[in-house]
């Protein structure tokens, strides 16, 4: 359907592409909710093989729809958010001349993501994995006439190729040693290879650890973890609905899904789990520290996504896979709400994205104000909203792991939660409160978004408020093993009990304190921060420039690659291949042609002389032979 709309959407009625894609995806969302509910209530799961996809010797891969608790949760997240984004896009993209192409890309992305989450083998997962990567490239660079959009799309594509290379190696190792790429068969075989060591690049390395490390590299690229995160903020060059669908709720969570899906492998490698924990911790604190000084409204939310993904990974790293999935589930609602709310703000300010040029529009955008408030409260973990249950549970489970790394993770989690509250309220207060700071647009020209854009925010708000409370017992309560069944392996399950009361209070207290602190620093008395920024310019620039990671990559990899490429291009391609190849041959032919052309004088005696000369040569040859 997506390809059909992309090619023929203009041939039908004006809103055919928008309405048809929205209806189809909405229908899939309703069906996904039914599948999820049937699983919870009636324990109805199964692996439905559609057809045998590839069969070559021992290599077999089916195209299947594998419904288990893990995939049913992802189905709800993907289809529900995708349906709302499709509907939202009808209003947001109303003035874009290429709406059919945009809607076709969104639908193709949804298909690829669904193929990924319902796979029963690594090849189908990899197909969906590459499909969402392709759609990400197409959607980030949707406005292809913008150079920044093209650069961001290429950057996302290249960085993800690094991660995908790691994932591919992990899959190759699984097939080479386990003899299968089917999830169930590979997971059953893992325990037999738990102690096996292989020689890799001259080092003796545990096979399961090596497989897990490469699988995690794939997850790092797709989920924008530290060192492979640089593509995510730049991806905000795409339309805002893209940010909400791909870079908040679905594609970026594919890495978390991969680690959780492969828990039967990761559980046999403590080294790999420790790596996941450390990378998750670093990502969480890194992204939060950078978000606190950014000024682009979408980039702040993007770094927030990066930080929250760090939470999910270190939850998986300490063995709390179900808690990681719980936070993935709740995060999809309030982060999509924040992105679409930010899109509503940008729409009101006629594409302005800098929060320094906003402010004072609380009464002009009353509905957007309420939705952004709810999203901010949920993200910061305000008591009894969805983020409160899932994010605090991650910190609690890290603490209950009762290990050195677990304690570090819990500490980083608390500090990150405080920073999250600070930058979230900074965004909210500077956008809606204080004085109006935009000199290009009159405040009277700002306006609330149309109903078609506000309606999806209503549904997301319901999820942001209630999803944590309603599903906490199902996902992480005393019934969690009963719900997750065999889709997650817990070799060392953490009991969610015996938590000190003082520990339970730390995060909520910091979250509540951050509200008046943020209002005072950013609205009531901003001079304090201005003075601090001026007296601590190196620190401010360090954070503003995102720890100089992009600059490091530019100098360490990009510029040397350009110099090497330039050398081979000028010396090799132009200096040798072109010089002695097509250019050299054409030059030689030209010289010969010019010489031969001189014989064509047009005088009959010259032609007679040449004929006699030729005849003389011929006779001489005949006589001598």
C-alpha cells in the first residue's frame, strides 16, 4: 500500500494518501491491542509461519508472525504511535506538495518495524532492521532540497551501517557455531556453548560474549547509544512527525528490543551485560548533560530520548529486562506526546525551533500548553504519572541488584533524573512562560493547531498519564514472570522488595524540587545562569558542543578519509587511470587524427602523389616476395 500511494497517490482524490494510510494503520493498531489483550487475559500466543522464505542446505529461514508477550507489547507501541502520527501528519504536512510520498514512507516504515518485532529468526529481524534504516534515511532527508537535511540523512545512514555491520557479524557467528538463525533453536543451544572460547583476532574470547558484544554494537547504532549517538540529534532535520514516530517511540527502541529478545544469550555472559550497563549509564548522563544547554526544541527532546534509552539499556544490563520493556512502553507515549507537542509549537511559530525566541504564549496555545505540561510531568517522573512508575523502577532494580555496578547505575540514574527534570522544565518554561521574545513573528500571529493535530495528543496524554499505573503489575509486579513467560530469560531474577523508604523518596523529591528551581533560574532570575555561563565558558562550550564528539570524529575519521580519498582521486584516478586510460587514448587518437587530417589538402596532385607512393610500396612488396 505504501509503494502504491507513493507512486499513484496524486492520481486519486486530494486526501486519498493521508486518509487511506491512516485508516489502515489505525486498523492495525486496534488489532494489535486485541492481540495484546488476548495474550494477557487468555494466554493466546503462537508462531504463525507464513511461508518458507529461504532454504539452502542447513540454512533455513521462515517468514513468520511470531506472537509472544514481548512482540505483543512492541506491536501495541509501534502501531498505536504510528496511527496517531499518521493522523497528526494530515494537519502538519497539509501545505507540503509531496504528502503522498511522505505518507508512503511512514507506511513503509511501519511495515518494516512490524516485520522486525514479529520475526522468529535473525534474518527476518535483519530485514526489518535494514528496512527501518532505509525509511529513516528517506524520512530524515524528506526535504531533500535542504542541504542540512541531506547531510543529516547521510550521517544517520552511515552511522547506522557501523552498528548494522556489528549485528551482521553477530548473526554470522550464531549461524556458524549454532547451526541455526531461528530464535528458539539458537537460544536453546546457547547453554551448550557457554564455556566455549574461540580465537578472534589473535585473542582467546568466550564465544557467547563475542556474539553478545556484536549484537549490542548493532543495538548501539540503532538506539543511538554513546559513540554511535551522533546521528540522532541531526535527524531532527526531518519533519516533526518523523521525529515522533522514528526517533522517539519505535525505531530507536529496536536496539532495546534486540537485547531483550536475546536475553537467553546475554544471560550467559556477565561481561556483555556489564558492557550494556556501562554504555547505558554513560549515555544517560551524557545526553542529559548536553540537553540542559541546547536551544533547539526538537534537539532537546531528541537528547532526552537518547538519555531515556540509556536508562533502558542499563536496566537490561543489570538483568531487569522486563523493567526496560516497561519503560520502553510508557516512554513511547509521553515522548511521542512531547515531540508532537513540540511540532504544534513549531507550527504556531511558523517553523521557529529556538526556545530563546519563544515564551509567553501560554494563553495563545492553551491546548498545546496542557499537552506539553502532561508530557513534561510524565518524562520527569512526577509522582503517579507513567514515567514515575517505569523510570523509578529502573533505579530501584539497579539498586536491588546489590552489586558495585548496580549501585553506580542507580546513582547515575538518580542524577540523570534530576538533570532530566531541569532541562525539561527549562524547555517548558522558556517556551510558554516569561516574556514573548520573537521579533519576527507577532504574538497575535501565533495560533493553536487544528483539531486533526490536537486529537492524537489527547490519546497520547491518556497513555502518558495512565500507562504506568495500569500496567505496572503486569510488566514488573509479582506476576511478571507469568506474563513474560519464556520470551525473557531470568537466570538471576531480582526480587522487587526490601527497598529502603529513604531510597524511594530520593528521586521524587529531586523531581519536585526541580520545578521551582527551574522556574527561578530560567524565568524569575535568569541573570544567575548568564553569569555562571560567562564565568564557566569552557564548561558551557563543552556541553553546548556535545562533549566535542562530532569534532573528534571529524578530525579522527572524516578529514583523514577525505584526504586519503582526495589523494587516490587526484594521483590515482586522474593521474594514472584517466591519464593513461580514456583521456590518454582519446588524446592519442586526436593527435593521430590531426596528423592524418593534414593529408586531406583538397589538391588533386597531392592525392595523385599519395596514390603513386602507395602503388610503389605495393609493387616493391610484390617483387621482393
